[in-house]
C-alpha cells in the first residue's frame, strides 16, 4: 500500500513516514500542496494524509482536488484545527476521517488500517436506493425527493446512504460515526448531530412525511414513522 503524507513540518512528516514504513507501507512526503499534486500525477496512492495549513494550496482545497480526481481514495485530515466547525469543513471538503494534533502514532495507524480496509466499494451494492418518495442514485451521486433534486455535500450523501441502507433500524451515534466516518464516536463532539440536522433540513423540511426520527436515548431511525 502506498501512502502520500502532505505535511509542512519536517519532523512530523518524518515521524509519520518512518512509522508507516516500519509497518510495511510505502510512504512519500510532500511539504506543500503543489508538490503533492505533482506526486499524485506520477504515482498511484492508496491513501492521503493531509495537513490543512500547508504552503501553496491549503489542505482543504487539495482534498477537493484529490477527491475530484478519484473519490475512492480515502483522505485522513491531520491537523491542529480541532473544533466541531473545523471538522465539518474538513468532512465537507471530502475527508474520510479527521485526526487532531497532537496524536499518538498507534491511533493514526489504526485509522489508516480502517480506511484502507473500507474504501473499496462492494460489487454487490445496488445503484439506486429508494425509501418512501426519496431516491438516492449511488452511481450518479444524486438525491431526489418527489420531483425535487436535493443538493448534498459528499458527507451528507454518505450519511443519507447509510440511513437508507438501514431503514427501519435504530442507529446509535456510535454506529453512525463508525460507518460514515470510519471512526469511534467522540462523545466530546456533536458532529453526528450537526450532520443529521443538516440532512433533516434538506430532505424533510417542507414535507409532511418526515423520514429522519430521533429516538431519545438511543439515536436515530430512518423511514416512515
């Protein structure tokens, strides 16, 4: 497996590179966004680890470019910006996971393993999911409720897909965090609730029939009540 590390602090970049290589990964380092783009053009990577504050082009914009080139390659944001709003911005840019500095290498390694294991799409996945009058086209990345198309960010789309695949089941915040973000739920953050509210406004607002329901003390359930 080949991993690209985009980090402008040489000591941090070297620490990550050495650790990954000791665990049998091939690791390349770019110290700015433009150098990273050049490496991407000449190599096939399995995972990107991106700092946000880097020279040339910031990590958020770089993430968007990388996801545009190949949305299947996972991105792990590694940054000192750790508020809920920072994480939401990172996920909206296309990040699959978000790790805040300072960090322990073993946690970074665990997240790398999960991302590499999970990013391959299943060949058995249906192309279109339908619940009530809501339709989600997985191939075209389009959502439609009734006759109206719904504009979703990449992470909102992933959350809606998980809800629709598990329609009628009560899903805990931990379930959602693990399956949509590939991480253990952090009880100190409300990212899951924030995204559920984003989704509610987009697919339920203006409709008499609500599809996202809260189960107090348990989590959420998707479908007709």
